[in-house]
C-alpha cells in the first residue's frame, strides 16, 4: 500500500503579520552563524587533521568577528550570533567578545551536526552538549536555536520546549514569525523564519569539493535589497543570515556596512535580537 505521507496539521495554518512595537513597520534580525571550523568537521571529523581545509573556518574567529563587531557598533545594531558548542569550547575569548559587545548568543548545536529522523538520541545529545558548552563557558542559557545547515527532524520543537527555549529559526514556511503548535497546543516556541536567499553562503563560499560560482557584491546587494524592500512593505520579519567566514572577507564587510545603512534608511525598521522578537511575539500573540 502506498503511504499517503500526510503533512502535520499545523502546516495548514495561514500566514499572518505581527503588530510590531511602537511605530515599527517591520522587524530586522541581523544574525550570524559562528560555525568556525565546525562547518568542515560536522560531516567528517578527520578534517581536524586537515588544517588548511578547516582554516577557512578559523578565519571567522581570527579576522572576521572583530571586524563585524566594529561594524555593528558603528551602526548601533545588536545582532544575534548562533554559536555551536564546539566553537564556544574552542574560541571562548571570541565568543566572550560577542557577549561583551551586548549581542545575543543563540544555540546552534554542538558540532554543527545534521540530525537524522531515526536517531533521536544523537539529536538530543547534540542539543544537550551545545547547551552545556554555553553554560560552562559563559554561564548562559540561550533563548533559542537555529538548526545547522537547515536540517531538522519532527522532534525539534518538542526538544526546544523541553529545554526551555522560546524560539527557533530553522523553518522557511513564512515571512512572518508564528508560534509553533505541539500536539495541537501552543508550544511556547516562536518560529523566526529564514531563507537561503538571505544567507551569504550560497553566494560566497567555494570549495573544490562543493564548487559553485562566487558572486559579486552587487549581485548579493541586489537580492538582499530587493527582498528587504518587499519585506518592509509587508511588515514582515527580515531575517538576515550571515557567516563570519563568508561576510567577513574584506569587500564583503563593506557590503555588510552598506546594507545595514540601506535598511536603516527605511522608516520604522525595528532592529532587534532574535530573543527580543520572540518575546514580543509571545507577549502579543492571540491564543
Ligand atoms: Zn551553521
């Protein structure tokens, strides 16, 4: 018999805009996934013995983060950095500098692991190890989570609720935030949706094993600016997803500074951290 593979019932809810605080017309969440070397370790841990390969990620800690923090300070914007536990364990001073600058640190797994639907224990361990690393190094309990590489299982929302997190930023099914339902009830976990088009990696990261054309800054700027204009018009949540090893290259840093100034030139843009946006959604939600 053919399995009909029904979608979960909550998938069929319609999208609805959020009433933003004050006079804000839209929200902008500036986020960075500080993967560092984990992007090259999660699928092949033997890469720890290939230092030139993983040095692509080392660049994030060594060069990019200080530059990015300076740009954010200049722009007066607080961002959200999603940090794998392994990165916290191996680059604690860099993560501490992010926290000292007033930015939010969110959960991004431990070793940037891609969970398998049939391996629940592995998935839970990855989340627990990530939480433990952030707690042990910095004494923080993250408010929310972004899955590594856009990969989740159907257990994710339940796990986040179980570990006291109030948001997720992994799904691509909306442009407005919404509250996940779990077993027919309000889960208390807000979704802050994202999309690959607002991610820097598809345009800028190259490797011999994953070849794709590196795009010009004009190309990236055009897509991000066109998207921003329409998100603003719709009162949506513009969730920009960057990776320090990608956006931290010299000319890309100029792109970042210019783009932040462009977005700030629109009326009524609420630049906020993921946690601030999630709290607002929870406080104003209709149940
Ligand atoms: Zn990542």
